[in-house]
C-alpha cells in the first residue's frame, strides 16, 4: 500500500472506546461505546480548521470533554502544556444514544512557514450518576480517556513534505535500559512493527518521535552487540534498518 493509500485507510477507521462501569450499592450499568474519527487529524496550511467526529453507539447519554494540549518531547519523554493556538469547538459534548456530533479544531494563529507543530487531543468521558429503575440505587461510570495526535502545518510544510532524520542508541541509565531515538528532521516519525533481529518490540504502533526531539522506550533483557534494529516508518511507508549502536 502506498503512503497516500495508507493515510486514506487510516482516516476511514474509527476508534471504539469501551466505557467500563463501576458497581455501587449492587447496581451496574452497561458500558457505553463511543466512536471517534479520524484517528489521525491534521490541519494543513490551507485549512483554518479540521473536523473530529464523535458518535455515541451506546444505550445511554454520555458527556465528553474535549481539550487540546501542546505536545513536546524533552529528555526522552512526552510533555503537555496548556495552549490557545488550537481550540476545540465545542469543548463539551452531550450525546444521546445514536447521536453524533462534529468537533471543529480551530487554528489560531498558524505555525511559522515550514513548521510542523504537534498537539494532543484529549477526550474525557465525564462520569455521571444514574438512577437504577429496579434497585433504586445509584451507579457511577468509570471515566474513559482517549488521546489523539494532531499535527498542524505552516506554509511550505505538509504531512507528506520533508523527512524524519532518525538516529538511535541504547542507553543504560538509573538501572534501566532504553532504546532512544532522535529525530533531526522537520517532520515527525511514526514507528510501527519494531524488532531487534527476531525479537519483536511492537506488533503495531511503537510510538512517535517529534521533529528536533528524542524519545525513549524501555528495553527488557540484554541487547547483544551486532543485533539489527528494524521497523517501519509508517508515515512514509518505508522499512528502516540499522546495525546496533554502542550502549551509553
């Protein structure tokens, strides 16, 4: 499948959220089911906004809060900050069974020319008490959260422009062993199906490395010298291989 074909296929996929329930006083409610799409929204330089759809496939009313946070990677970990450059409208949804609603992700102001900015969209179900018609007791739903990546582009930047420029090393620190990727390119890298020789690290998504940043994943066991790292760079539909680096 080409990169464009893969992107179209991903955008056709929704994401199911199974919302568990907590029994209180012997009463329990069936979990809700929320469908969210697309799972990889972007806002291009030519767009002022993007759309995110949320649908309630469950049997009871659900309340969902939508927030957008700035996303950076520092010291090998993810960090999130409050921001006002991308706004979710509306920020709160009340969905009856079978109802769907669009959330507009509004860009204000745009990134600088040639720049890709990363955000995380957090969708939180707001727990609500319900009166059980038979036992006359209350049940309270667990809160369910899902996090979606959002990438926003300035002029002369686009999801299919530029290249991630990756390097990696194995780091031993604080009694742990980590696989650290650094991305010296201008666009993010989305890594899937990673393995050392025949030792699989991830069947699907391993994770993201943002532009001009690094990220670490913990490793289990020991890594023999000379092992080869292999993964797919999913947002470029490319297989990537490299011999092992020296542990540091």
